[in-house]
C-alpha cells in the first residue's frame, strides 16, 4: 500500500537590512507511513508501516548582521509526531500505540551560530541542541538529549594561477567538548523496549520486548581541508 500524505503550512517572512526571520507552522496527516530501519537480529533493513500518523510543528529561524563582518544565526524546531493507530507486528502482537510519539523523534531542536568573515579570514562557532527521544514505538525507553559545540576557521589565498583559483585551507572541530551521547535509535523492530507494567496487546495477548540499538555521538574530531577551483 503506497504512502500518502495531506500537508498544510502557514508561514511569515521578514527581510530587513540587518535582520531577517521566517516562521512556519505545519501539519501533515499520513496514511501508511513507511518507516525504515536496521534490524540487529537479522542484519537486514526492514520496513514498518504505520496506518495513520500525524506530524505537526513549528520551524523558526533568524539571522542578524551584528556588524559587516559578524553574523548571528539561530533556529528552532518543535515536532509532534503522533501515531494514531495501533501497530500489528505480524508475529509479536498488536501494540497499543495510539497517541504515542514516533520513536527517534526529538520534540525540540535548536541551533545558534556566530560567524566572522573579514577579507581572507573566516571563523565560526555553533551550538546544536537536541531534546530527548524515545527508542521504541511504545515509548517505554527514553534517552537523554544532548548538545554539541562546533568550531571552524579558515583562510582564502589569492589565485595561484589562471587554472588554480580560490585556494583555501579550513579547520573544523566537531563535538569540541567531547560530549558523549546517543544520537539515533536504529532498530525499527523495537516496538516495546521493556514491559515492567505488563502491558498486553490490543487482542489481550502477550507482547514481546526488543531492545533498541543506538548510534553513538562521534567523539571530538578535527578535520583540515585544502581546496581550490581548477575552472
């Protein structure tokens, strides 16, 4: 059965000499939503079909030129991803997921970045924050939110020759504070992570548990890049 969706959004934009912003509210109603993920037990990519679900939220961003060289940017995203039907696992039971938040979907995400650009030099710093998210469809396992700090700086050289133009060198530092966190729940077959409250299926049958698997946040990472245009 193909996935279909009805989407609607309402937004507002403003562009000024030094400040600009845009804000958008959106709503999406899905039928037969296809969720793909890795199944640790079988080692295969699997697909789970959600009969009905709704996503709604807010996207907002703005930028301000503090000076001609210094620019501040910020963005915020709020997401409600609500499952509106029960899920049949076709083997492990029918799970009462109506009203649950879709796994692997943080409600809040934010970015703040400060960038400096003057002549051949540039530098920047950013903070990216994610709120907590669930690892299973039944919302019985939640992992904490996390934030990362990134740094970058570079220098643009003069053209070396007509065929070697715009050379530059760039340094990036990812996760500068070396924060440790889970970033992504990978096991799409983890309908129920744990069941201490003896939740039963919609049909009254027992429900099987399956532990989610997570991706770890990369440690502090340094990257130096050299680049140029040959055209």
